[in-house]
């Protein structure tokens, strides 16, 4: 089977991780995979991309982001589009700039065209699937969860700890309000000096330094460095207001760590509250502090949760499982598409 992925060349988003891992899984299954990559500026006028697809018609399945998938619709091939997340909730849009709001309004129009033209729409969480069904009025939607490479993200031995007496929190992600970065200093204000919070700059965030010296920037990390910090930390922290999937939470869990995250969007599908860590009310700083303190005061609980978390990711959110589910979906959609074409000829 020949699969063509049509995606913007961004390199600094969760979508890039998604398609990179998706490609990896299909290559491992001996499928022929090709990328049609283009500059993200094309997303403002994707119609101009149509001529490029003509040279790629030797492929069996076309898979694209929903934001511009409609451009690649062909009578010869099934179109599959992915919706990774949708910012539509008025509460969430309050955290966007005017330019971001205008951009998302445009993207919603494009997404509507794509989901109406696609043979199938893929979401990476049940929460997003329900939003797509309600917002666009379509039923051909399925959820396939993202996979974590548990051979990379795993518990490792940390030989030296420069902060052995501290409870170490770790935030991984872009430093945006959507990720809840504005809550980090507020949470630390209510925690005593036992705590340190390490934070990355994600894939595309500028450097940010907080006045509180207990918030320690790590910059942009390599995968190897990220695994080290997941293992060094005691608790993963993600006060996000919207997650398409929640890679940072799943990666921390794969490394055997408890997590404290927001009870919103996809996160309850990964974290079972009280079993894999804790889910907190959105923007409730006191709730986050209480849950962090609960874990901090009980090392045995942290260890037991860590063991459960590793097993949960291995069993339910591993990369091999993701690859097989997509491969089965591609083959099913291609078979149904060809059967429909043979009937209409």
C-alpha cells in the first residue's frame, strides 16, 4: 500500500510529532510512504497547492490535516483527514490574541470543507471526536490514540541528583496560555521551598524567565534529555486548558511518573483520576497545589502510581498499537472506496 501524507513543514508543533511517528509506524509495517511538505504560509491560501497533488497520484491513500485536506480530494483516491484539536469553546478563545482568533476562524472554515469531503475523519481523542460530530454534523469520525515509543520513554536509573532534598516538578510544552504556563508561578507561590519546578520551552516558544528562582528553565530539549528530566522529576505537571492528546502527560507516565493535570479535553482519557495521578479543575490553582502536596507527602504513593502509569501506557498508548490501528483503517477505507467506485462505473 502506498500512503501519501500532505502536511505543512512546520517542525515545531505536536502535529509534526504526530506525522513523524505515524510515518515511522507505517514504514515499520513495510508500507510505501511519501510526504508532500509545504511551507505553512500556504495554509492561508491552500487552493494554490492543488497542482502539486497531480504529480503524486500514484499513491493509494491520501492523509492530510483537516485544515487543508479538502485541497487534496481526488476521485481516484480516498481522502483521510486528521483533526488533532479544535479551539471553539468561548472560555478557551479568551486566551487567544485577535490575530489568533481570526486565524482559527479561517481554519474552521477549511476544516468544515475537509471533513465533508473526507472518506473518514480521524481524531486523537474521544473529546475531539465528539466536538467534530457536534460542530460539523458528520458521523464518519473515528478515534485512534497517539502512541508513545515506550522503548525510548521508559524508566532509567539516575546516577546523580543535584537536588536530592527537593520535590521536583516538571512542565513540558510550549510556553503558551493554552498550556497554562501563566498558572505555573501562581502554583509555585503556594508551594513551600521543598519544591522546584523545571520547565522546557517546548518546540517553538521563546525563552521565558520567571522572577521566582524556584522555576528553572531547561530550554528546548533533545529526546534523550527529555527522558532524563522525566526520570529525574518526581511529578509531571500540566495545567493545560486544551490538549489534542497530551504527549507530555503520556511520556511522563511511560517513564513511570505520577502526573497532575487539568480535567479537560483529552486528559481524562489518559489519566484516571486518583489512579494515575490527579486531575484538577481548570485554572484552580489551589486544587493543583493540594494534589501536588498529596503526592509530595507520600513517596510510596508516587512509586505505586508510577508503576501503574508505565503499564497503562505500554498497554493502551504504545506506538505499535497506534501503527496497526492506522494500517487497518487505511486498508479498510481503501477497500470500501474501491468497492464504491466499481459500483458507480
